[in-house]
C-alpha cells in the first residue's frame, strides 16, 4: 500500500547571516546543519511593527534568510495585530493559523513521519498550515509619532504547542521590547541548542536563564492528563519551570461564558458544522476556537479552523462567499463587520466583554439566526440546530458549585475535559468496534500469498449494529445518539424536496450534514484504514519470516517468482525501517537474513543485478 508523505515546509534559509546547508537532512547529520535544531521547533520568529505610511510591516525575520512569500508576509502582518475594534492596550497574547503558499520543503525535517508516528493525532505537525503565536504590546509612548508603541513578536511553527509557545513568549517578549535585536538573536541561538521534540520524552529547554521542563505527549499515553515526571537530570540550576502540558488550554476559563451550551457546541464540532465566533479581542476568539477544536479528543479535528481571522486575510473572499454553502471551518473574528458578512452562516457564537470578577459570567442565550440582523446584536449562540443529547445538568451544577467554593480552575478544567472525553469516547467506541470487525482474521494470513483485503465499511451494517451496541447503552447521558450518526434518510428526503421546492443550498446542507458526511469521519476512517493495512502488512512480513523452510518453497519456483519475493521483502523492510510498519527489530533482522538467503540461491548475474557493488 502506498503511504502518502506529508508535505513539509518550504526550503528555509540559514538566517542571521549564515546560509543553510543543502544536505539530505537525515537525523544523523541534522546537528551539522545550521539552525536544524531550531527548525525542529520553529519555522521562524517575526517582528511586526506599525508603520505610519505602510500600516503593519514586517520588521525582522529570524533566521534572516527564511523564505516567506509576499502573501505569507502580508498574512503574518495583519494576523499579528488586533483589529482596530479590539482596542487592546497593554500586552495581549493570541494565536492564528494560516495556509502555506507553497514552495520547497525544508530538507532537514521534511520527513515528519518519525515524529508523527509517535505523536497523538491532534499534536502532529501541520503539513500545509503555519501556526502563529503572538505577543502584542500597545502602550502610550510620547516619543512615537502616533503616541503609541505598537509591536508584535511572533513565533511561527507547525507544532500545535500553544501552552509551550505562549509561555516562551511571556519570557522572551518583554525582554525583547526593552533590548530589541541582540536579545532575540541570543534567544534563537539558545533554541537552536534544544533537543528535538520526541513524543514520550521529558525535556529541559533552557532560555534566558530559565529552564522550561515539558513532556511531549505520546500516542500510547493514557487519555487522562497526568503531570510530567521530573527529569532524571540533577543539578538543574535554576529549578525548572514545569509545564503540565505543551498544548492544553484552561478549558473552564475558555468555556465560562458558554458553559450551558458546551454539549451543543460539542455536537456542532463533531458534525463539522461551520461556526463563527465573534469575540471582543483576538485572545478571547483564538482561545475559544482552540478550545472548541480540542473538545473532540481523542478524535482528530479534521475541519479547517482559524483562531483569529481578519477581513484582510488572503482567503477572506473564499471563506465568506455567498455563492455556495459555508465551508467546514471555525472562524474566530473580532470585527463586527463579520455579523453582516456571515449572517447567512447557520451558527454564530457571539461573546461579550469578559468579566473581571471571580463569579461565573452571564451565560449567553440560545437564539434563532433570524435575530442576527443588526450590528449591536447581544451575546448569544445564534443557531436553528436542535441538540440530539440532553444537557448534563449534574455537571453544570458541579461546575457552578466549584465556582462558589472557589475550586481551582485547573480542577474545573479537568472536570470539563473528562466530560467531553467521555462524550467522544462513547460516540467513537461503536465505530472502533465495527471497524475492528472488518479486519481479516490472523489465521487467514499465509506466507506465500498476498495478504487478504480489509472488508469495506458499510454504513447500513454499522447503523444496524448500534441497536445492540450503541453509545446509548453505555453512556448515562440520554438523547438521540443515533441521530448524530445517521444521515441517509434525511438526505434523500431533502434531495426530493429540493427538486420540488428548491430551498436555499445552505438550508439543505445544514440538515444534510451528519457525522458520516463530516471531514472528521473521513479523517478517522482513512487513519484507521491505514493503520489496519499497515498491521496486515506487518503480520504478513512476520508470517514470511516465521516460515520454516524457505529453500523448499523456492525449489519449484521460477526465477521471476523468486526475484519478485526479494523485491517485495525489500519494499516491506524499507517501509518498516521508515516507521511505517509496526514490526519488531527481530523480525527486521530475520527479513534481511531471508533476503540474503534467497539472493544467494540465484545465478551470479541476477545476484549482481540485485546487489550491485
């Protein structure tokens, strides 16, 4: 089976006056390439300032010869500054996500498979997008012509480590705004000494006299979050700052204004529905969008999402067009202009100004989209969607009681995260069980025949299985669980109605979408099918290697058949060594021994072809 190779980032230059190498980028040589370790974490660091004539302008890029296209530079400039309507004074941190605009991929970490094969799906490197982590400062300064100091420090990466990079920015940015370029150059050199992010390892990352200790999550970790273990290294001076997670946000703080609608929002995310989040500032919008996209774990969020989106974005027309139904995307915006532009969207969530008190803010109300007409619309969730599941009132009471008793927010977040995890697991376990039933039996795998095929996924068969093995039997939360899966009957009926009454396309789509039609099902199925196919290949390779007498098999075989075996074994061996097949080291060694044995039985001329000097 052919396995697609993820597209890495474009070729990046060395920076800081040093040209980057053009070597193969293999791990053994990576340390010899300028900025290779830096590039394992970050693509580049940018400084965006406000120019009186140009507006937002890219002031600096480190490494200095990292190649960004003009479109990417423009996007970074606009996405790194809060919208003029936000009125952010002081320091503000937020995130954005932008599409890469093509180009060559980086030579030293273009192959993301070793990292991605061990990392959880939600933490794999972005193959086609850049993630921007912003620290923006706007303070009064009489020495500036506008009377304000306005500048952003931006970390650009393909890793979704929002907690780590925000913590890093909180150390770097204040110092940089005081000392400027020399400080940033020193920080980049420190990052270039960091060990690579390896899933499952606890790492110490020194920067500016502080050691940040993090554990990179692994795919085999338990789903319940645990604090990282202390590193075995001794005499860490100063004492490390331990981050409990590289990526998890404070869910309770993010969802505080919408707690009563968390389950409805979870359903909208599960079904891949288009949603616009209108917030008063980019930090609120970006954190809420990231919280929404994380609430499906362990299911990977496969739709597009933009934590902070502006009218200047190069994809503005593409994502806001009215000529077709809204795309599967979650947009975080701050400009009220979007209320009018996106009023045809089926779901709009508007968040009011944050409350400074420790009390729970007033919960936004559920409203019909028809009321989303004026620019002074009140906070609320504007949707005609009716939730399939009943609200978990016990959880809400527990969270509200936690607010009254001043329970720590991390404990509140843990409650909320566990609830969302249980919802997703209840939904996905029946799919996992059905998918496992499609795997051929191990006894059907024989050494000298091609491995059997995985049975096709039949939605009708799966839906029938839900009657006796659905989530409604295992989850205490009641409601129409089956309605979240099924779509066929509704779809066919709407198709017939559309030929008669021709309703608006977005109305059709809003009802037609169910999980089987969402990008999440497609992403989940492709991943599971790939893993099962790799497992089949691995079992087939093991069956060949455990065959008792390969010489006896070769006796009545033609040279063509024997050479074909060599080529197939070699292909499997290469794929296994490239982290694409789950096989043991002993199996790899036995496979190589078989290859040598088979080649040794062939005539000298064929041996020379198969093993050139």
